[in-house]
C-alpha cells in the first residue's frame, strides 16, 4: 500500500524572498539563535533558580516523603518542570524537527476568509485552544489514580506531558498547519495509505463513542440521587436556550454581555437548587435514580445534537469557557493560599497488587491509561488538527499554542490530583468504591474501607454523614466517577478561603455544575462530529447520506450514534460490578490508542521528510503509548484475573450460571449474573476492536517509515509555500528583536491589508 | 499620573482580551477582512451584523468541531 496521494516533491523551492516594500515578515534564524545564546547574568540566575526550586520540590515529593507532604511542592515541581521543558525541549523540537519558517504564510493568511480562516492574536488563540482541549478528562483521571498514591500520578502527569502529550499536540498542530488545516483523518489517509487511513477513521469513530459514553456515565454518577445537582444542572438547559435566543434575535454578537448574564443565572441556579432540594416536593421531584437519569441523558443527547447550534451548543460553549478559565484560576490561587497537607502515601499497596477498589489493575500499565488527559491525550489531535491551525498567525507561534497549551492542561490535572489527595483517605475510598462493595450504605462503606487495612485510615460513620451534610447531599457513599470526589476536594479547599463549612455545599455544587457543563457540551459536540463521520462513511454506499443537510439522514445517523453510546452508558449504569471501575480503563485505553494513532501519523510525516536523526522525538512517546495501550488491552483480553480480564470475568460468571448458582461475587441474582456475562463480552470485544485497529495503524506507519528510509525520501505532503506579508512575535512575550521589528510595522501608515492587531 | 495610565492600559488590555477570547470581536474582524479584500465594491457588500452571526452558527452546524474530554 503506497502513501502517494497528496504527496508532492520538495525539489522546486518556492520563492520566499522578503518584499522590500514592507518591513521584515520574519526574523533571521541567526537573530533567534543569537538571542537564545545570549546568556545575561540575570537570565542565568533565573534559570538556575527555577532548576533549583524544581529540583527541591521533586526531592520533597519523591525522596523526603514525611508523614505528610505539602501541596505547594506539587505546584512548584509542576511549574518549574514545565518551564524547563518548554524553554529547552520544545525549543529543541522547534529547531531540529519542525523548523518553522515565518517567511511562509499560514493558512489563516493565505486562505483568509474572515470567518473560518482568520488570523488571531497568539494570546487569544492560546485561550481558545486551551478552552477547546481542556475538559472533564484531566479532572477525573487523576482523582481515580490517586488510589495508587500521589507519586506515580504526579510523575506521569508532569514528565508525560513534557515528553509525550505536549509533543503530540505541538506536532499535530504544526503538521496540520502546513497542510492548510487538514484533519487527522485526512492526514492519516495521505501518509498511511488506504488501509491505515481507513483503520484510523474507524478507530476514531469507535473511540469517540466510548469517550462520550463514559463521560456521560461520569455525569450520571454525579447527579443520580442528588436533587440539588439535578435541578441546578437541569437549569443550564433553559439558561442556554435563553442565551441562544438573546444572541439570535435580540442582540446578536453581544457575547460578553450575555455570558455575564448567563453566569449570574448559573449561580442563581446553584443557590436555588439548594433551596429547592430542601423542600419536600423539590426533593421528591428531582431525586432521580441512575437508570432513568441515564435514559434522560440519552434523550437529551439526541435532541441536543439535532437542534441547531445557535440554540443550545453555542451559548453553552460561552458559559463553559467562562467557567473553565475562572474556576481553574480560582482553584490554583486557593491551593497556593491554603497549601493543604497531603496525607496519602507516596505509593500505596494497590499500585503493586492491582486490587484497588477504584479501578482495578497494577501501576503498569493501568496508571498510564487511568490518567490519559493531562499527560497524553489522543483526543487533542482532533482539536489540534481542526480549528486552531486555521487561525494561527505565524508558524513559530505553534510552539506556544500547541506545546504551551498542553502544559496548561497538565497543570489542571495536577490541581485535580491535589484536590483529590487533600480529602481524608477513608472518605476517598468510601466515595470511590462501587456500590457492589459498599452496599451503598454508610455502615457498609465504613466496614469495607476499614477492612482494606490501610495505615492511617480509620473511617467513622459520622465522618461520612457529616461530609454529606456539609456538601448538601443525602449521602456520599459510592459516588464513583471522580467528579463528586473532586468536588468534595474543591469544596474542602475553597471553604478555607471563602465562607467556611457553611459554604461547602455551594462550592460542591459549583464544582459539579462546572464538570457537568463541560461534559454535556462534549456529549453534544461529540455526537455531532460522530454523526458527520458516519454520514460520510455511509455516503460511500448510499450517496444520499453525503448530503449533511438532508434531515432524515441526519436524524438516522444521530440516532445510530446516540444508540451506540447510550447502550454503553446503560451498560455502565446497570453493571453489577460497579460501572466506572470496569469501563474507565476502556476510556483511557481508547484515548491513548488515539494518541498512538496520531503519533504514528506524525512519525510517517517525519520519516518522509528524511529527518531520521530526530525521529526519536516522535518514536519515544509513540513507543511508550503503544506498549502501554497494547499491554493494557492484552491484559483486559487475556488476563486470567477476573478483576482485570473481561473474558476471565465472563468465564467465571458463565461457569457459575451453568452450575445453577443464583448469586456470584457481587452479583446477587441470576439477572445480575447474566448482565455481567453480557457486559464483559461487549467490553472484551471492544478491547479487541481497539487494539486491532491501533496495531494496523501503527504497522502501516512503520511500513511508511521503512519505505521512506529505504528510498532516502525527502518528499513532503505539505501544501506549497506561500510568501507571508505579515509579522507577529512568536511567544507570550515578544523578545527585544521581535519588539524592534514590531515597531517597524507599527510605524507604517495604516493601509488596511496588513494591519496587525495589537495593544 | 503614571499609575493612572498604567491602570488604564491594563484595564484596556484586559477588556480587549476578554472580548477577543469570548469571540465578540469576530464581526469587527470579518468587516476589516472584507474591506481589505473588497474595499467599497458595491457588488460584494459585507454581511450585516445579524447576517454574520447567523452565518457563523450555521457554519458550525455544517462543520461541527469536537470538544475535548
């Protein structure tokens, strides 16, 4: 299978000479190098201080390990490592592997249409890109991984992002930018040929279904049996509808104004939710069990995905952007002010035995799939190859936006981890052990958690009832999925800054709302994207489906996609084994497999350019992601331990059923046992599908790489270079040389065509 | 005076940033782009604000983008 399509020779070098009539559009690479190599005493002192502080923080976390460790060391270790990784490693990648050329115009310049392709200030685009990549993933994964101790998760989040996650985002963004903003799927077809491209497309579609299903499961688990949560999150729907109409009919374009109104209404909904859940009718009306709630989310998902974007999705996007940046900033400041003491051990027994109640499996490979977003997230490849490359102004800015944006998301994951670690360990396990283990009761939870034999854990029933009362919930036992735990952690930290215990219930529901908003937006948007992919695929057989404005086709395909994730959601909600603990690994594996696919495409591109000397930059994270996901998938398929292997579990329950038993393990009836048999079969088959598709993609990428090596390829599938006629600095802060050039541009009379927006 | 100017610059910068990140400046940017390409060409009139914002969400309908997990 060749990788011919979209390939053009690199022989005829385009003319990128500077137009003498305008100031320089790019700085000479020598100027950049001279600026970097110019080590003033202040600069040296700053970097030495960063390195020392970072080193000290890591020593405090990894070596000293006293009775407790202060959360501030997590913050310092993260920030210092990010700064060093950004300054040195991403610079290395830029210089040797990607070699951006600011003399070339970006798609936002040469395809400019004022709409989809529009030059955007780098600082603004950073905000957009961050809002698009950061969701519930980095908030949930680290919470679940906290059962292995604080150290493994912290190392993986911080080191993983520097060497893997941020590299992936940066590379995909850059390669897509050089190809007019092509999507990952299109690049896969161009680079890997038909078989690899098709496998990548099918993998993306199934992965999307799994991710939407498990995100929805997190929301159901957070809102089930919580009248307050159901009311306040439910109110986001009328609020969004109102905002949509406001922007459509009354005051088009007044985005900031309506966002503020929406935010005020949201806070009112949270406060009102507490009052309504306190009344008898309110508690009765909004207290909804898991299964009806799941069905509600499925119906909602279908309707939301066929409604026009302006009515529901666009306004909720505005709300969640506000909430995202605001809450994360608030939590960061609060952690620095409160500096909570962390009581969790550095590494727990569960990391070695793999018998943890939250998610099963040993540290390797399951830590690396439980924490996906925040360290390495394949889903980002879909964002980094979508909107952002069409908006970027200059090639060199891709480092700040791609690599820097992912570092920010990693920092969100670290804060989520700190929030989860700061709550009492007994409460943590009581909240995250499935109802099958705790029985869903306070007594059951206390007996189970104290029976785990963890040092320093002595849970009392009062602790659980007291916490539940403080956060305004009937119970916090077995609130799995990570979101409620994070919310308790956030409430615990925030009440120390503002409001005391009296405000905990508000902060808890604020955090639940914050996560539910992201997730509902992701469910809606994910269903839409999946529907378009399905229509495109079906269109090859029945051409009418290609017409995406055909209503009936749109409804049929939306229905199919909703049914697919809805089935997985219902399976998770009704699972006698708990749901999150069996399904979450599948979510992580799916996300990491997508990362492996994206990195495989990147490796093929690098190989084709003949840059074999630096191919290890891609091969390192690709190799790691491939080993982790393939090992995890194999364990899920072949492990003889029922808690880990889907088919081992399946066999154990089938055998019990065949023997005529009426209860087995945590399943207390024949129906429950049959459900386990059914669920494990579906989960096992999904694991097989994922790993097979990923192996095909990686194999075709290796083949493309080998062909490139054999042919001494220096070809490229990039779009032809176009001469740039604009200038903008590359990083967050302009360097002195960039400032000088910018001054030349600013001094020019305004002519309209090349006016640079700055302030 | 210095302090007042600084506060004013920071506030203006912040207002610009919030407006840009929320996407409120999209129409202004479209108009600037349109003018730079078509000038005052009567054959290619720019969309009105209302038309532009409708077109913007309609384009999202036709070309959906995922949100991250």
